[in-house]
């Protein structure tokens, strides 16, 4: 399969660039060196890919800590956004996000603002040259990049309780799941696995699992399986050979892609791609390591392998393979930076390591195999079809109260005395556990109470005005309501979960 893929790439390369012509056009990209070790490894990587024959028109932008310190809370200024939108390809070094001050993650901001919904992280072992317990490991994590808890919608609601909203959309699930299958198809992969926690989060993770099952039927030549994320993670950590491509929601994907990268020998060797309809971002997955910045100790390998993915993305496959193979040969020859040093290896600095890779351009690797990669264009992952609107009906309301007193019977008693015009108090929960009626005396409660009101027989239907009126009566009694969630049915099916113990 590898030979077929490489031959196809060379054919596309010839068509796109005109092999044999005097000059190959340079592709405009943006480079963001970043913070800490970022400038050192970016310099090394750009030298290597240039020597490998990459034809790039590079424009540097400044992002990260210095921009944050200038009072730009996003870590990137408007001029940099303009360059990104014009050039659509970003090679980014690691970023330092200052602690405190409410700064938002620049990495998340870039991915979500530019619609880079697919994060691809190859996790490949380089045994015996990089020590690992799993010498045959070759797993690709495909992570959804825009949704889940990384929507970043958080609130402090009471003295003691904070909230983070987990948002999962059908369109988001369809795009990432289809991309995972398209990736597997383009790269001759045998199986796509899906990890969720839908035994607990039956609606959000349940949707991701349901969409995965539906889309898998469109790819009969590729095996598909699903695992609950905890057992899936355990199996990945002990039997990675059971997996090929794994597709996950955002949070699980973030955690497990780092775990899988470290299993190969070092998280410092891993690069990643972020692909969307309007651009692409390539980066190492390690941090900015400010403690060794400027000391010529940093390993540029993760950013180099990200740049290799970038070159494949822009059609410069020959340069990508030349740089990749030269890196493999350098590893085989026992040269390394201090982070992966061991007995018998020659430890060199960042600049020297880049020089050694360039000295091996054109040489073949002796043992390690070239793990080439095709990154499908997002348009191949078809856009979700617009679905007919469901028949949506309000059947109740969850009203969340901030009450410091732990006497749930007193709360229920005050609410039940109100004339709420057909809204009947059905249940009160605390952190999701039913505590009224008939709650367990052992349940520990905090100052955050969900009161579920359902529409009784005296009111067949309701509207927003009647909910506002109900809330006014609750507030008039002195209750502090902090959140309201309407309870709907969609085509007759409940769009809300039961309380734990209900």
C-alpha cells in the first residue's frame, strides 16, 4: 500500500508543480515561532525543509506570550489574523499562555476561529532507536477540535459550584467521523475505532456514538468498533496493536493523543495537523519548555514531523519524504538531542541536530520505515445534509436555585405553596442526584439545587411567556434562580435526561 500511495503522490506532484520545469512556484505559508524553545526549533525546521527542496514563501507572525502581555487577551493581533486568512496554512511553534488574568488558550482560539475541526496525530514507534514498550506501535488519533467541553463556556453559579457546558452537535460529529473514515481509506488503514462515555452521558456522547455507527456503514471495507473510553484507554495503553485509527470527541482525544504519543517513546517526537475547510495548522504537541529556552537543547523533531505533514498537505510530497527519511536516518545513526539521550548515543544541540539531518538528505533509512500520510481534503468529508426540523414541544422547566440552606424539604415546601399555573414540582436534585422526594439521607449536598417542573393536566401546552411568569413568582419568594433549562420533546422523544435515582 505504501508504494501505491507514494506513486500516486509523485504523480500529483508532477501535475501540480510541473516536474522538469525551471521554477516551481513557492507556496505562501505563515510561520509563528511562538514562545520558549519555539524560535529555536522553528529556525531548525525551516532550514531542514528548505534544504530538502521545499518551495515556501514564509511570512512570520508574532503570537503568544508577548502579545498576551501587550493586553491582547487572545494572544494574536488583527494583523496576524489577516495573514492567516490570506495564506491559509500555519506552521506554529509552542505557545506559553500566562497564568491567571483570564487568558484564553491561543491554540483553541486558532482551531475554533478558523474552523479547523479535525486534529490528526500520528503516534509511531521508532524502535529500537527510541526506547518504547511498544516497538510496533502505529496508531493515528483523529480528534474533534471545536466542540465538547472545549467550547469553553463556564460560569460560577453559586458560592461553591462552577459549571462547564459540554456541547456536541450532530454536524460536528458527522464531520469528524467522516474525516476519520476518509483518512483511513486514503491511507490504507484497516479499522476505525470510536471511544465515548455514552453509558453515562447518553445524549452527548450517545450522539457521537450513534453518528459513528451510521457513517461506518458507508465504508464496508473498513472495520469499525466502539469502546467506552475508560476501557478503550486501558486497551490502548496495553495493546496498541489492536488499534489503527481512533476517532474521539475533543477532551478524550486531547488526553489520549498525548498518552499515545508518549507510549511511542517521547511526546517530544510527535507532530499534529489541524485541518478545516478554510485552512490548516501544523504544530508539535509538546509545550514551550521555557526552562531550556535559548540553551540549544530543544528537540525540533515534533515540529519537523508537523512540517512534513504540512508539505504533504500543500502537495510538496518529494520534499516531505526527503526530510522525513533524512530524519529517520539521523535517528538510526544514534544522534539525538538531550531529551531522548541514552547510553551509546551522540547527544547534540538543536542546531547541530538540524545540520546532521541536512547532511543525510538523499540517504535511505536502513531499518525504520517511512510512514507516509495522505491528509484528505475537508471537502471529501461531505458536509452534513440539512435535516427537517423536528416537532419541538416544551413539556417542563428545570430551574436551578442558589440556596445555602441544606433543607431540601423546606425548599420543596416553599415551591409547592406557589400558584405556578400548571407547572408541578416533580423532583429536586443536587449535583444531579435526586434528593426530593424520597432522597437518601446519606447524599452530600451543596448550595446548587435543580428543581424540575413538569406541565400538569391543567395546561396542555406552554410558551416562553408562561415560563417567565413562573420565574417571576419564584423570584418573588426570595429564591435566587441562576439558570433555567427548558425541557423539550423532539418528535415525541424526550430531549432531557432523568435525574440520577429518578
